[in-house]
């Protein structure tokens, strides 16, 4: 990893361009907006003041879910996503969640497994892309 990214809370709107570019470039921009975006916590990773990765967290009681996790292609595999994901785990725990889950693209399942997330249930598809739900418990802060 080069320099550590600066992690900031950002607006949902600020996530849209990266969500679109990285996750669903063939869809309309509106496709990457989530109905309940307004209820989420949206984090951005900045390098030299430039937004290079995003993730959105939704907490419902003791369960937290993250969605629309994307690092700009030229910045992937430099440790930025790891910093962002750990931040989201801590935030979810601090907000009372005991478990965190996501619908993971199969391509990224190996990445999430490194963070203690385990597949749950059968794989499924969103369009042509295979997914699997992955989850882990959130225990004491020092573990995160
Ligand atoms: C998944 C994603 C957000 C991870 O962000 P990132 O900034 O690349 O993550 P990091 O650089 O912190 O990766 C940490 C480690 O996981 C590895 N890793 C990254 N993506 C991986 C993947 N898809 N599968 C397995 N390992 C992966 C990295 O090589 C790195 O390993 P290292 O520490 O040994 O070098 C990013 O790769 C991405 O945007 N992918 C495309 C969109 C996507 O699939 N999003 C997730 C949808 S569920």
C-alpha cells in the first residue's frame, strides 16, 4: 500500500459516480441509486483529496448491511478497500449491530473471506453476475 487513505463520511450523491463506473457501467446512472440511500452512512476513501473508493452502510437494529462497495480500478489492490471495510465494521458495531452482511459478487468472495465473512445460503444472480450472501459476527471493538 502507498499512503493510507483518508476516510470521510460523504453524501449518497457523492458515491454515485464511482458506484456507476466500477459496479454497473453498462446501466443508467439511476440504477446505482438505492431507495433507502437517505438512511445510510456513506464513506469515501480519499487519496490526495480525490475520492477513490466508496461504501454504504445500513444499520437496522442488530443487523448491519453494506452495499455498493467500489474502489476505482487504478487504485484497487492497494489496501484502500481494506481500510474502508474495517471502518464500516467498527461503525456498525458502534451503532449497535452484532452482525454484518452483504450480497457479495462471487469474484469478491475471497476478499471478504479475509475479513472473516462466511458465505450463507445458495449463490444467486443479479443479471449475469453471480452473487452469494456473506456475513460475520461483530464482537468487541479490539477485534475489529
Ligand atoms: C472488492 C474491492 C472493493 C476491494 O477494494 P480494494 O481497494 O481493491 O481492496 P484491497 O486493496 O484492500 O485488497 C486487500 C487484499 O484483498 C485482495 N483482493 C482484492 N480484491 C480481491 C478479490 N476480488 N478477490 C480476492 N482478493 C482480493 C487484494 O489483492 C489485497 O491483497 P494483498 O493485501 O495480499 O495485496 C475492489 O476490488 C473493487 O472495487 N472491485 C470491483 C467491484 C466489486 O466487486 N465490488 C464488490 C461488490 S460485492
